[in-house]
């Protein structure tokens, strides 16, 4: 199953990007998928990646998360990751990227972090 991307607004200034499927070995042109740039062009600065539907992620998926985070930060925004299954969360823990890209247990917790700061 390939990766699917949908988005919705949960607050006037917070967008949730729902990722589902497998975030794995993608052709190079897909890693630079314009979905994040489209959000930034619309001045969306608070973005949550909902990982609930992600069944599997490999290093290219982690690379995508890092690239998206860098793009959002460069635009003056913040990216949060939420609701990863234990296998996906473990990937961030063993690579120690969870210190750079905090994982939140729920979308609600990630949303609250925009006002309270990172955990």
C-alpha cells in the first residue's frame, strides 16, 4: 500500500495532515512531495502529521519527516507528529530523532503543544 495524504483543519490556525499506508522507499521526486509546500504557501504555520494510519515507515519515510520539518521551520512554523504506532515510534526513538521531532500520543496533545511548547 502506498502512502496517502489528506488534510483537515482542527483550529483556525492548525492543519492536520493525515498520512496513511506505508511511508517507505519512494522515488526521489516523491520525497520532495509538494504537499508541504502547498500548505506553507497558504501560510499554514502550525502543522500536525497524524501518523495513525501509517502501517510501516523506513528510513526514507523518516527522511521525509525531517525534510518537512525543516521546510516548516524555515517558513517560521512548527511541525508536530502524533499518534504513531509503537513500531513507527520506535524508529524515531532508535534514531534519536524523537528529540528533534517530538512524538505526541494524540492529535489533541500535539495541538496543545503549540500553545504550551514542546514536551
